[in-house]
C-alpha cells in the first residue's frame, strides 16, 4: 500500500511537472492580467465559437488506483464531439461520437454500439460569468505558456471546502488547455491536458456522424422518465416516501427530478445545481434494492455507508429508514457528506 | 424503529445484510411486534421451502391423463368436479398440483429477491452514468472524462466491467 501511495504521489508530481503546472508568471508588466469575469466570459463563449482537434491526456486517482488515459478529442460548434481512445489497452479503440442530440459509443472488443443521449453542451453563455464570480471563489493566479500558447491560470473554489479546480484557459480562444482538481489537502486528484491542439480547422461534419460497423450489436440506454420541475411533482411520482428538500447546503437548488429505471433498478432522482456544478440524489427502498457494495466503507450515520471515489466524481451511498441513498457530485467528500446529513434530516414524504 | 421501517427491513434482516445498529433495532422491534414476528416467520418458511424443493419431473403420462379426464363427460359434478375426482385418484397429479401451488407463491417472492440483488448490482453504474449525463450543464466539466465515465458505465450495464489499469 505504501509503495502504491508513493507511486501515485510520484506520478502526480510528474504530471505537475508537465507544461502548464509550474512557474506561474504573475503578469507581464506590459500586459495586465484579465479580470476573472472577463476570462470566464471568454471560456463560456468558446463552445459556440471554437472548433478544435487535439490529443488529450487524463490522469486520475480512483480510490487506490491511478490511471492515465490518452485520446484524440475533436469538437465542432455547436456541441459536436468525437473521442477516439488510444490507451490504455482496456479502452483502446473505443469511439464516442456525439452530434449534440445523441451519442454513440463503439466498443470494438465487444463489437457493440451503445446509443444514448448527448452529454455535450454547445451553448455559449458568457452572461453566467458574473454569476460564477459571485458564487465561487475565483482568482487569477497568473499567465503561463502551455503547448506554446498563452494561458491564464484560473482558480475556482467551491463554497468553503478549500478544494478547487485550476484551469489553464487559452487566452485567445477560451478553451481550457489544462484542468486540475485538488482535494482538501491540496493534493492533485485529477489532471487533464492537451499535449497538442489545432484550432479553426472547420472540421468536416462527417467526423461527427456515427457510422455503425457492420454486424455490430446495438443497445440503447437513455435517461428514463420524463423530468419534473418541482420537488412536489417528484414526490407525486415516487411510489415510496422520499426526502426532496428544495435547497441543499444553502446554495444547491432543486433543478429537476425523474424516476430512473434500468431493468430491476428504479430510483427517485433529484438533481440540484448551484448554477455551475451538479449534485444528484438517488433514493430507492431497501426492499427493492440491496445495498450496493461498491467503493470503501466509511463512518456515516447508524447504518451502512460507502464512498466510491472516481477522482472526478465522488459517490456517497448510505442507508436510512428503509431507503438506500446515493449522492453524487464533482465536489469534495466533505461537501457530499454535508449534503447527506441534510438529506438525513429532511422528512420523507 | 417504526413498524413500517422494521417491516421493510425484514428481508434484509433475514439475509444478514443489515449493519449492527439496524439489526439490533429490528430485533428490538420484533420483541414487541407480533405482526412483524409473524411476517418474519412466513419469510423464513418460504426460504426453507425454496431450499428444500426437489427437482421433480412430471410423470410421462400426466398431461395425457389430464386431457383424457377433462374430455370425459361428468354430468353430475360438472367438468371441474370430474377433473378433481379424477385427479385425486392419481397421487402424482395431486403432487404436481401442490408443487404448482407452492411455485405460484414462491416464485414472485424469489423474483423479488433476485430483482433486489440485480438492482444493487447495476445501481452504482446507473448512478455514475446518469450523473455524468446531467453534468453536461457544468461549464467546467471535462467532456472527455465524462465520455470515459459514461462509456465505462455503459459497458458495465451490458455485463462487462472495465478494470481501470494502474498505469505502472
């Protein structure tokens, strides 16, 4: 274990030494750093203005395991995405194509195509920059060169968690060339960076149209259930008493709800958003679902509780009052546990 | 622990899936609740019955015999009475009918337990997939990583799980 931890720390140090991680230039004397809202506006406008194609490297710590994934990423306005996975071997050859309305995944080892909804937003919303500056701790750390391009290093802190993301935003295009997630101790748990990027290629539309390989098996997984807009509507849909507060942690507002189903699985789902990040809460009666033995056990409440750490997402699962709960978010564990505490205190109806 | 909460946990209690605190709470409730004690006894009985059921092949001539009995006119008792009278003359028919009755009761219960385990098996993958899809609204979300997570969950939901490699 100590050896693995040492390797993980070493690997992350190595990533920290990649272009973009060190030696921040705190502003050239002739060129002042942009205001946080200004660089965020550039970033938020980019999906509607910029096409790119590049090689991306992602390294993340999942529980006790570190993994590095390399892929070709191509993006075309508005909301079209193509991912070709290169390594490691377990994902090599995987192709994901998203045309902004639907997505297709081809898994060569299984000769399988999975069709589902789009997961790419191509809408540029620069007006949200002010909202983000108000809701998050946003700081400009300096200016730095990444793969030969000038970037502005932006730090984002969610709430009072002390945890934050850092984005190296291409000053000219608004595309993040590097992203880091750190835990509450300041350790890097997720790094994503382009090792090469090309802009303004006017990428051909055919690149974002999926052509089904001959003879491939096709399955369709969609988000199930029509969404409802209020907690009371979700309470009406759920067949068991569920806890659906309108607000979590004082800033995550109820966004929508559904009844999710997949085979024998069924759950009342409530999505919360602070305008930027998303928390998703799943509730299923224990009588219809055994407790999922995933992740690692944690101390929380009187019953079983577990934490599944995917590096980028964290999942806290627990049981209370004959219900299985799960709350997910791209936020630190402490914030998820606070949300879990609030859900425990909320009265099921 | 309330009666409702305890009754919802009886199956999990029987399967030894509860944590220490919940198990103690259910046991405390059971000491004072005759309804839950009866429900628990019935669940135990069904579990015992399921475990003890032999694999029985129906006799070779069973269905021909039933058809012949059904087709024979019985003006006094009517068709059902005639079938019953004929059936009770043959112990194998009675045994098969009893087995059928037990299965009709036990199968839904067994299916409920299987569904419960299947739901737990896919639950975490559904959580991750749906959350990743809903995270598209986050302007700072890394699209490539969302694609990786959704892809891994899709593969798991069709029955194969990708083991992340540690990169060493």
